[in-house]
C-alpha cells in the first residue's frame, strides 16, 4: 500500500485506488454485498456456520482464511467486518511492508480511542510477509488494537509464524461446487445493476446456451473469479462478431467460451498445496491398487505443467516402497520410464510414464523392504556402528589372521545349497530379524525359500563334492593382461624411437 508523509513526519497509508465501476472487471463488480449473497462455504457462513453465528453476536476474533483462488476469501473478510460494524482496512503483503503496517496500526489506535470503532485489517497473501513483518503484527493482534484477517492460498502451518498463528483461528475454504459456480454465473447474467443485464452488459443483454453454460462451469474448476472472467471474455468475443439470438441477446457460443478460456483452469501450483495434494493423491492411488485414479492424477499433473522428472522419481520410489520384492520388475519398469523421459522427453514420454504408473498400481504390494530397512536403521541410530565379527573381517594380509581377523569364515559355495549357518550380524544383534516377506506375489516365493533355508540350517552342513581342478584368483587372471600391456608399451616405445 503506498504511503504519504503527514506534517508530523509519520507515514499514513493511502487507500488503494478503486477504478470506477465501468472500468472494473465483472468479477470485481459482482462481489457479494452481504452474507445473503455470498455463495459457497456453507460450513463456515451457512445458517449454522460458526462465522455467521459469531458475527451475529457482534464477535469477530482474528482469523486466517486458507483456500484456493476464487473461493471468496477477500469478499468474506469484507462482509464479516461489515457485519460487526468495524472499519475495514486492506493491505496486500505483495505491496506493503512494516512501515505501512505501523501506519495502519496507528490509525486503528486513533480510531479506537476517538470513535470507539474497531478496525479489521485484511492482509491478503499473508504468507508473503517475512518473519519480521509478521512479528510487527503480534502485539497489536494480542491487545485487540486490530482484528486481523489473513488470506492465503498456501499452507499456513508452513508459511505463517507459529507465534502469529497461535493468535488466529484458521478456517479452511473449499473449492466451490459446480452448483455454486453456476449460481454465481446466473447472477452475473441476470443482475441489472452490476452484471451483464444492465448498463455494464451489451445492449439487449446476454443469453448463454446450455452447452456453453455447462462448459463454462466445468472449466472453472471451483473458481468463481475465473468463471466470471471467462464469461466476460466470451461476451466480448460474441459481441464483436454480433452473435445474437432471435431475441436480440448477445449469445456466446461454446467456441467462444473455449476461446476465452484457452484451456481448462487447473487449480494447481507447482510450488504450493496443489502440488503436494495432487502428488499425495497420485502416490496413494498407486499404493491403493487403483490404476484408473493413478492415471487421472498423472494426467492432472502433466496437464498442469508439473516437472515430469518429479513424476518419474515418485514412480521409482513407489516401485520400491510399495511394491518391493512382491514384483521386482516394478522397479525396472519405473527406472526404464525415467530413462525414456531423459531420452525422448515430453510429450512422447507420457506413454512410458503411464505404462509405469499402471504397472505399479496393478502390481502386488509389499512394504516389507521399507519396514526392514527402517528397523535396521533404528538399530544403527540406537546402538551406533557395532564392531564387525572377526570372522567376517577382511584379512588383507595373512599375518592379520594371527590376531583372529578373518579366521573361521565359512565360504557358502563350499556347502550344499550354497548356504551354511554362521553369524553375520554383530554380537549384540544376533537373531535379529528385519526382513519379513509377506504372501504377495514374488515375496511368497522368497518367504518359502527363506523357510526352507532355515530348516536346512538345522541339519548338519554338508560340503560339496567338487572336482579337483586347478583354479586361479581374479588377480591372477589379470596378470597376463598386465604383461601384454607392458610388452605392447615397450614395442610402441621402441618403434617410436626407431
């Protein structure tokens, strides 16, 4: 909010400039004038809604309105202030700072002292205030100098200081239903004072065909402001082409609605709640064995411009976290989809992402891997890095065996079944069991194999009968190669000198 300097040198905020009605967009002109015109949010301002009941008794505490765009946060704040007869001051966190806040507080103190009139300060996009700016509000919210109403599209529990949040009540606004958006559009079409049926509309008024009306409501995605903006744009297009019905009304067609909107209004923010909520729905649909829902949320993210690498990462994580060894191929498919994305990019890689999505959602599920790893990590954090048993240690020098290092290790491939009973865990964790496979998919085979191995270990181990053939170690196998390289280097050096 811009400020001016008074003769005393203090800063006084100037009111935000308000264009004349004929210059205001339809959405601004159609703001509700009282709670009876407010559409939606029945859980808050319906007949038994807590906010309506509160202001009916003249009480309004500081609060924070949290919800997606176009759900009525600004209008509701203004109406609540009017219901209790308070002065309504508005600021935008995008344009204001501590100086403006202090000036507004000074005016509120003067207004309360001289006129006994309360001040409701509406702070839009409150999450954009930094910690110092939010802290400047604390004492004045605490002592009642102002009643603060904040509005945010972001999660306030992440974006607003806990000290300020503790002095406010958070109310969640939900996206408007299609019926609510339809009611807002009908009012704009019929209103003669502010809408399209009077001086602000085209001559003859506006008539919207049923298919265009339904498409407009569907496109809005619960955002009344967007619906009115698209409607206004479609009316301008139709009026420019003089598209009228038999009664002389300007009649926007379905194509005009589509042209004005360009594309469906997607309630999605790659850095905000839309991102996290949609990703959460995607992950839970994969985990919940619902390929149809998983495909829908995948398409929603891609259509909204989500980073496709983020989607690929979530698929890879889910392949191990939710499928695991119930079907080890899930990880292969997910990784392959990520590689396909790197190779060919969008839009073609959508097929690969969708393939991995359906495969994971349709696979048998097991979280045994995550549980096993989490239990092992808990022991590491609780007990630290425990000593490695001597027989498992590496004896890089034969003389180390004199100290017991590497002594007693049994080579599993020397025994029948390529397995032999011996201790692999640290002494403090002997007999600890982390991995417990379930009965889904391939893990049932793993479980049966582990059970058979445990039974075999109870019997006396038997060594394999091996043919007495000469063997060479891996290091021995490389010696001819090293000699050949040495001879080749000497030959090249001699030839170069010759």
